[in-house]
């Protein structure tokens, strides 16, 4: 080994703790400004920072770092070009001490258009040389009145999820290699939501690029995910609308009925698929008001019951009857306010207008849940979906893939990653799929962390503590620690590789060691 590495496996957490060595640098930070780069790449700035001097959305750098910023121009696909009409902005943090010998690229959320410096700083503080990018576009207005004008540009739309991370990795890993006079021992990718989709794109299109990939709450069937937003938004409009109080009323009833499935009452459902609950039990009796004089929710109207059932069911092709995307799970209701309001307006409307129909005046309520579904498949899917069920090239080179998914996700249907895993197993064989792919479902978990209404549920998942040992030592994860709930308590929980779930054994119900996966 060219660097000192000590790996200690801690049996209670399966966390890999690495001793770090001062890196042997071939060049100083400022010298990287003149590094020879491929066509289309440009360095715009290099600067050294002392530990504690950089604040990235509240995350402070623990180590001295060299920051390199740059751009690349590109045309279509993943081909940089000095004459390219499109620009991607990238950045890399290189720890000048306490480097762990590993390279990390972080993904983006939503429409991207920015560099996730907060996530970069988190990884830097773990000792990684860390890179990020804006996914090949800016959200700043450029004459187009929509929030995401890049969607009108096919090359930028494709780069958003499919290609931007690969374009960034090429230059960032080369600079890390030059800076430390040695290539990183291992390369990892870390992303959630849109970043989760970017992770699937890497395994599908660039299987040789990363040793380990983490994809949280993945929106990798993006074209159908946004159709679920539209379905839920239209079905909960008007008389079907449910206030946050009504949504909490539903969730409280559901959790009360199914909380004890895992053997302990802890305010959440371990596995909603085992929950037997009929929403019609909450329907108002004839002549009954849905709220009392103080506004407290007492029951649901028939229109609200119908709306809730539509959200549970998920969008259907009204011609073929086929499922377009899974519905949301029992226990997730308290996060539906986003489904009722901002999601279809912010995401579905713009993608349908810009990518599918090419008409800014298009009225989303006119979407045909038969013929228009196939139009989405031919126009949007090739640009923004990453749903291949054959990831054999990634698997054969030894790559490992971890997904986390919250059961109470406010945006993504929790059962989609389960469905997609089954599809991968059907294509590759269960044994082969299980050799490189692991899914962890999070009871009470929201989108990329906490559900705002489940404040007692830990929203930080110690993914790298299990992904790195799997990649580097062949230790397949059998459990994962989740910690740091929004309510500030010391609650920890055990996450289990699907289809296993956590079952209480004995001890403190808020301590992850009191549970076993089975």
C-alpha cells in the first residue's frame, strides 16, 4: 500500500475506522491551476483553507483543505468540447492532512443547478477527497420564464442525471491523483433523491467508474415518479384536499393500529406491508361534521376517503389498467401535503411542458392517463430514467450498491425500490443480485432523511460504515445504524437489509442494539 491504512471492524456497528496519514503531495494547491486538462475542462480557482475556516451550510471543515474550482463545456452526451454550448461547474475538496486515500463524488437533489457543498464537507470531514458539480446547468433565468429552463435543452436534460457525475469524476479524480502523487485506492459515489437516480445512472452507463455506490430515496424512474405527483395532486384537489391536521389524523390512526407489529410500541410501523388497515373506517357518518367547533379533525369526508385511496393505489393507465408507479404506503400520510401542492406544480408541470409536449401553455389537468403515458415513455424516459435491470458489468467488476428508502417518504413511493430490486433479481438471478446490491428500508423514514412529522425517528444513516467494508474487505452488511433524530434525543435504530426487519429482543427500546434483524 502507498499509504498507511488500518481497518478495525467494530462488531456492534460494523463501522470501518481508518487511521489517516499525511498525504504525500506531488504539487501544491496553487500549482494545480496549471494542471494539464482534457479539452473542454478549465480550472477557475485554487485556494488553501485552514481547518475551521469554511462553513458549508453549517458544516465546518475539520481539516486543512485545498479547494479547486472549475468548469467544463460540453455538447451532447458525455463528450466535453471546448466549443460546447453548455457549461458544467465542478468543485473538489482535497484534505491536506488526514486524507484516507479514498475518492468521493456527491450527487444532487431536485433539479440540481448548484453544487452540494454541505454534502461535500461532510465527506471531507471523513477524510475523503471529495468532488461535486451543478449537474451541467444553472437554475438562473436565461430568458425562459420557467423555474428550470435547462429542461428545454436536450443535452442539459440528459447531463442532469445521466452524464454530469461522470464528466466531473474524470477531472476530479485526475486532480486528486496529481495532488497526492497517487491514485485513490477506492472511489465512491454518494447521492440521494435525484442523486440516487444519478447513482443508478453510474452503475448502468459507467460501471467501471466507482467501486461503491450509495443511492438514497432513488428517483431513477423519474418520468413515472413525476406522473405519480400529478396523479396525487389531481386526486386530492378540491373536496379531496386534506389539511396537515387531517393527514396527521390519518397517520395517528394507522400507526395506532399497526405499531406493535415489530413487538414494541415506538410510534412507527416497522413494515407497512404487514399492516392491515382500511381507511374507510375514518369516514364520517351521515350528517357528521368532519371537524368540531375548534377545528379538530374527527373524521374524513367521502371525497377525502376517495382521494386517500387513490394515493395509496398510485397512478394507473386508464386504458390498460397497468400500474404506472406504486402508491404511497400506510403511515406516510403525514407527508402528503407535498403531494397535494408543490410536487406536481414544480416537477410534473415543467417536465411535461418542456420535455414531453414542448408547450409552455400546456395544461397538466388535460393529461391523458392512457395515450399520454406512452408519449412520456418515448420523450422523457430516454433522457431522465435509469431503470436497467441488468447491472452485470458493475457487478462483475466487483462494484457494490446500497440503497436506502424511507417508508414514510414524502416524495417517492416506498415500494418502488423493492419492486426494482425484484426486477434486477429476475434479470440477473437472486444470488447474483444479492452479491452486490443491498436495500435498507427505514421505518418512519422520510425523503433523504427524516419525515418532518416523525421527529423521533433518526434521519442519519451510517452508510459508509457498511459500504466501505463491503467494497474493501468483502464484509457484506447485515445491519446499519441510524441516528440523530430531529427531536434531539439519543435515539438510535437498527436498519436491516430487505426483506429482513428489526425485531425487539430486550433492553432500551430506543437503542439499536436492543433489536435483531430477521
